[in-house]
């Protein structure tokens, strides 16, 4: 269609009148030109001129005028040049009627031809627009399939959409927490740049807020009556804005906005913009999937590195440093720190990491858990925590964060043996807080830390237990040596001396030899008794002969406190019987010497190949699990793969329970 018609097409009625006037004028001009024409050559020349005029009108104006003009010229030629000719005068009523009918038919045919032409050109234009749209969408889809970086991809989508939709600008933005709009990409024609922003609150009236609220395309064509405009719409040249939702996996991720600075956008702009918004959603899904896969791969690699350190039993300080660094990197943080909770409700920083070297969180310092901090929240709840701002927060940890320019922190507890041992916190200096669910990236690392701590504590306990067992063995040997030296050995020395005196007396025929033999016998019997007593202190013979039941009854028989005994007569492996015997002996010693109990009860039973021994009393309680006797018992029971439990609340009594596996 001609440029003039596309830009300045008249209403249908005015166009018909103008076409009729064009035909009438052409008829009049042709009548004047043909008045005195005689030669055929001149008429042919006028015909050629007329033909070019008709073509020019059809090309630059419209066929609606060219058809009446052409028919009017032919009618004039027939009217004034071909016999019977008409006089050059205003036609009478009959001729005028014929002329009007002819011109009317010409105008009607011109309008029909023009309408058909417009429809054909519109169809052709639509096919071209569809082809352009498909080409643009293919180019964008190709970028998506190639895994183009997000910033390049979104910029390309905005440019393709802006050029194809013939708008003044395109903007892609992301919703955050349903309260803010974050800039992603933008394209605009020269001279139509809206106000720039990186992040803006969803306030006032805007298509972004409406799209978020409804989940459908929205538009604003008049900003004159809007008192509070969104940050995006505060430019003076914004006249019409259309937004389409970007929906990713059922979630309203963001919005794609098109605007015009000259007039209203077409009615179908929302639908056309939605096609590009759907491509953006697909791209985001692909990018998210690639990002998540890459993140998982990085996280698994980091976990393997830390797990290797834990498996190699590396020093805990090295493990803590490695975990803190990995947590900081995985959370895309600026700083990270690991902290250990102390019994006095303080926290000690034991490892730290910083992305840059100009600022580091303190290590080795103890903080009081006052004011706002990740450590305080974790200790109070035992769950992951976050602080989105330290502005106005109090307390030593908050003041440290403010001094380092930290804006937000997240953290997770380190749970060791059902107790909250400590926490790991990651911090950022950026204005934007950590994305949702970032805490979940830390959880696997805290489990490895817990394993490392448990292993370290187990190794420390094992070393201490071995040291205590060695010390106890050495003490026992020294005690046996001392008892042998001070008791049995002295008696045997006296026996030897007496026997030598007897030998000398017999040689001399001294009658005192008989008395000396009796003295030697008494000394030998005393040595034998002391040996039995010494052996009883190590392991009573009754235990070896009669088993645990006999050994326990022997212990009970020596007490003045009444003791109820329920122990089976079954025999158990020697090491099990000995350990169970010493548990009962230590517990009854506490009953006799410290508990002030009026009664006690000893029970033993076998459940699922486990010997369970319980000793209860009704004494004053308060028995200390770290006492020498109980600590040695715990080591002995643990060496057999068992467990010792001590429950001794003050004023209620004491319960000592040992579980000893019979099968190992």
C-alpha cells in the first residue's frame, strides 16, 4: 500500500466523494482536450498521457481514485470524439443522469478494487510480520539452546522483541519477595530511554504490580491521572505501557514490559509480548537447570574435598578452615565463620574465611550472645537462621558486622550427639540479601563438621580412656607390688629366717627347734591368708567358681544396708562377668560409703544378646560421673562395646546401668 494511503487514508464517505470528484474533473479536462482534436496521433498521445496519469494515481494515491479517473477519461473520449458526438456544453438532465451513473459505477468499482488491494496488502504484511516473528523467535530459541550466558540472552530477547513489535522500548525485570522489581535487561530506541534503575519497590500504579497480582498481561495507556507512578514510569515520554508475565514452573518470576512514547500500543500487544515472555521463561528454566547442575557439581566436589579431610582424620583446625571456606564459596558470600558454643552461653570463633583480604571476621575471640546474631538464633532454636539487615542491631557480633560493612547473614547449627555444638554463618556486604533456601547449601557441610567433631572427640576420649586404663593398670600393679612387698613378702622372709634358725637349732640339738617350726608354720599360714586377700581384691575366686550371681551375693553379704538381688545364675563370658561384677561392686561401695541409703536393689537380665545390669539406691544422690571409680568403669564397659549410664539427681538416689553385649 502507498505510503500516503497508510498514513493519511480518508474516511470512506470522504473518499467516495473525492473519487467521484476526481472522475468528474477528469471527464471535464478530457472534454476540453478533445474539443478540437482531429489527428489520431494527437489522440493517441493524450491516451498515453492519460494512462500514465492513471498509473501514477494508482501508485501514489489509491486505486479508488485511479479507476474513476480512467473510466471518466474513456467516457469523455467516447462522448466527445466518437460519433455520435455530444456538444461541449453542460449536459441535459438525461445525459447528466447517464454521466452520474457511469461515474458512480466507476467509483464503486474503484472502491471494491481498493478494498481488495488493501486486504491483499494486509495479508501480505501479516505474513511478513509472522515470518519476522518466527525468525526472531528462532534466533532467540537458538541462543537458548546454545546455553548463551543469561545477560547476553536477555539482552538479545529484549532487542528482538523491541524491533519486531515496533515499540520504543522493552524491559525485562524480576520479582523479588513480591515487594521489589529487579532490573534484568533492557532495549530502547535512541531518544526513548526511560529512567534507569537496578532495584525498585513495587509501589504506586504500574503494569508490573498488576501483572504480579493477576498473573495476566496488563496495560496503562494514560498516566495523567496516576498520582504515584512506579519508578519505571516516571519518564516524561512514556505514553503507553504493556506488561506480560514471565512464569517459570508455575511461579511468577518476573515481567516483560513494552512501551511507547508517542501513542497507545496495539490492542494485541499483550498477546504478542507474551510469546517472547514464554521464551524468556524457557530460557530461565534452562539457565536455572544449568546453574543448579553446576552448583550441585561444585557442592559435591566441595563435599568430597571436606569428606576426604575428615576420612583422613586431619587435624580439626584444618577441617574447620576448609569447611568455612567451602561454605563461603558455595553461598557466594563475602565472609564466613565457624563458631563453637561454650557452657557459659558464649560463643568462640574457631575458623573464618574472607573473599578479599582486607577484612576478616575475628578468630579465637569469645562473644557474648547478646543482641542480633546468627549464633544467638541458632542456639535459641536449634534451626537455620538468617539476619537480612544489621542496621540498628545491638550486641558485640552485630557491632562487628556493622564495622565490616556486613548487610546480611545466614547460618546453620552444627549438631553433635543431639546437642547444638556450634554454628556456621555466611555473610554478604551486598545490598541484596541471600536468596531463599541458601541455608540448605550449608546443611551437608555442618553434618561433615559434626562427623569431624565426633571423630575428634571419640579419638580424644579413646586416647584418654587408654591413658586411664594404662594408669589404672600401672596403679594396680604398683599396689600389688606394694602389698606383696609389705605383706606376703615380709611374711615369707620371716618364714625363711625362722626355718634357717630351726635348721641351725637342729644341728646343735637345741630343743627349741620344735617351737620354731610351729612359728614358721604360723607365718606361712599368715602369708597364705594375705595372698587370698590380695587375690580377692583383684578378682574373687567365688566369681570364677559360681559366676555373677555368686559374686554379687558375696558382695551383698558384706554390707549392712539391705540389698534386693535379682541376678540370673546363668554363666557369661569371663570378661562380661568380671565387668558386671565391678559395676555392682563400685555401685555398692558408693551405697556403703557415700549414699547414706536405706536400701538398694541389684538386677540383671539378658535382652537381645545384651546383659543389662542395674543398681539403684534411695540415698542422697549427687554421684559424679567423672569420679575416678565411675570413669574407670565407663572405660572398662566401653572397651567391651557397652555403655554405662549414671543418673544421680540430688536427693532422689542413684541409678547406675550398664549394657554389655554378649556377642561381638
